[in-house]
C-alpha cells in the first residue's frame, strides 16, 4: 500500500523518485534482519512500479522521450538560483519563509534530539527527506513555487518538520503549549491567505513596479502583511468565502470524494494495526 501511494507521488512530481529510493533504503536498514528488510523494500518497490510505468508512458506520449518530463521548456531556467540564497529565502525571507507561513515547524529544533534517541531510524529518514526537499527546491529557478501562498514546494516538508517536536511534546507540557500557540499563529496566517484573493498582493506589487516575483528585491515584501492590511480595510461581506459558496451549490456532494478517501485510509490503518491473533 505504501508503494501504491508512492506511485501517486511519482505521478504528482517526478522529483518524488529519489524519495522512493530513500524510503526503500529505510525499509532495508530499519530492521536488524537485512533479508527481512530487503523483502519489505522489494514489496514496496513493486507498489511503485505502476506509477513509474504510467509516468514513462505519459512522457513518451507527450514528448517522444521517456527522459523528458515537461521541465525542458524555454521558460524553464533549471537550477539557476545560488543554493545559499535559495536556502536563506526559503528559511527566513519575509516573502516566502517557511517559518512565517508554517511557524509550527520551529518545534523541530526542540524535539529532534529526543526523536533521534527514541526512534533513530525514523529520525534519520526524516532528516534526509527534509534535507533533500530543501536542497532540491532552493536551487530551482522557481524556488518560491510561483503565484501561491507560501513556499509551495516545501509543503511536504511541513509534517516532517513538525513530527519530532510533537513526539517530544508528548511528555513536555510547555513544549506542547508552544506547539499549540505556533499552530494557532499558522492558522491565522493561512486564513489571511484564504479570505483574501491572492491576486491582491500581486496587484499591489504591480502598482509599485515589482512585477517579477523571481527578482531578489521582492524579498523585502510580504504577502502576509498585504493580506492582513486588506482584511482590516474590508469587511466580512467582501471576504473570499468560496467554500461557503461551493457548499450552497453542491452541499455534501463536494465532500464525498475526500471522505471516501479518508475512510479507505483509516480502514487500511485499522487493519494494519489490528492485534495479532494468539495461537
């Protein structure tokens, strides 16, 4: 099942392929018996094959070459951002810092040592995955992810960054309280991104002559600040309540696909975690 889920990851973005290799390596080295680990990794790899085959067929149909994945257009500038700059922009810039858009990730530093002590193999996997995501996307020309709210490419890193802190917070009430406060702060930031149409920030930058969001000088601006100003200048009647509008049109129909997927996930987890039968 993990392999089949990774097949969807491959179809979502080709850069998921190295992550599949990392997960397979974890399955091999996370148990003392290497043969057992290798069998687990092979089963996992078998689940990844459908996604790889479909992606290969799509590349062949679209571009006539299985090694062309769509990132070879004239608009694409490749890995042209200096890595040090890209890392700094993703970590600390007012424009797209992950700490501003998902402040709860700050608890990573409070919990990683305890996580390493309790779950060394899983902690190492988390560290490797986080490092890979930051290194790959901080050097990409569109490191910011384009017209979106926050560092879009780093979204998969958020649960990985939060996990060690939550593990440590289980026995540390102050850390749990800090995680809750940072979670509420993140909720406020992302509500600002939802309640105001995102073109608001870009309309503002166009007026002041900063249209190209890829330029370094855009780092001094923060969409968060622009959206909070827009919220204070308008009333609830002007908020972008698209979810409410969609609910009025479709009602429960808009939730069935997501609820069905959640039901499958929870049923699978319940089956996998069921108590072993005693003989």
